[in-house]
């Protein structure tokens, strides 16, 4: 599939969401904004681990794998930054695969090797869901897209919830990092406005999961990789380049190493603004 077609499918899925559910279904956007004002942070946990080597597992799709990056994507860059900041090695094992959907990732989690790796991990980073959206519209007519939206949205929500549950069942101590879906549709495309709202719907489930688990952090990639400055972060029509991956990685590490509010507050909005300014001047 050509990436430009992916823009079209993404936008068609977004428009279907608006037609089928109406604007009331975009209420999760408010919930997401409220959570982002006070994001969960886990500073102190990794620093407290006395093992000589820490373990980091990547799960998900081509963005998790690092497609379009010379530095192993945001997962690999974050790993390098953690090694530098904590002055100890992080063993990285990345199970990311191109084009997979959440149901495929869920089926992969039955593999013995993956289960063993998750069980010994200190960090499990997950990026999944973009291909689920493309699946809504691919090869379908307008009415078929509308009909498919609810089923695939519900399936994604069930799958990501089960993926996180299984990770936590295999490893009760690790930090789980969930990466938001960002919007790849350019502002000039006719489906852009609808796609912004669709991203809110897709990301809302991540925040529901984080609200139940204090050791889940969420990278706010939808606010880091903006359509208005996509020339600075896009490798192609869908994937981030190394600048985009670095933005996500730096925010991930900041959230991992920032102490909880009881010890030191965090202003995520200011961190995002600083990140944008730095990359715009490069």
C-alpha cells in the first residue's frame, strides 16, 4: 500500500467516526486533556534498581520497530538516553514488526520467547493501533467504512487492554510505556479536522489504562508531532524521521526520570513547548 493511500484511508475512517457517532463521541478529548495536565511519572524507580544491566522491551508496529530511522526509532533512542543518564547498560530487545495490528500483537504474546523477555523487563514500551485505523477503510466503500468503524474501534480497545493486562500478569513490577497515536494527515487534506478527533478517540483508551496503573506512562506524541510542522519530523507520509523519533524518545525519558509530584512537579505543557522550539530552530 502506498503511504499516500494511507492518508486517504486514515481520513475516511475519521469521517466515518463523525458520521456514525456524532460529536458527542469525541468527549474523550476532554478526559485526555485533563490527564495530560498531570501525567504519571516514574522518576526514582529505575534509579533504585541495583542490577548492573536493565532490560527494555519494545512491542508493536513499524513505529515501534523504528522504520525510517537510522537510530532504531524512538525506542532505540530512548534506550541510548537512559544509558547515558543512568550510567548503566540497558539491554534492548525490540519485537516491533511492520504493518501489524493490535490483534496480531496480541497473538504474538503467546510466544514463549516474548513472554520470557517481558517477564524480565524493567521497561516495556508499546506502540500499536495505527494499522487498526487503516484497516477500517482499506478496500471499502463509504457505507462499509461507517459500518466497520465501531467493530474495529471496539476490537482495538479490547486488544490493547488485554495486551497491557498480559504484560502486567507476566511482570508486576515493570514500567509500561504507551505511545499515543499521532496524526499523519496534513492540514491541507480534506479529512484533516476529522482525523484530529479520531486520534482523540483512539488515544482515550490509553489514558483509561494509565488511570488504573501508576506504573504506566504515556508519551503525548499527538502534541509532539504536529501536522503544522510535519516537515521537521516526517520521514514519509506516515512514519517519523530521526527528529520525530528523538522528540518522542526525549519525552519518554523525561517522564521515566521525573520524580512524582510529591517530590517535584512536572509541567508537561512547558516541556512540549521547549521540545517544539528546539526542533524548529534545528
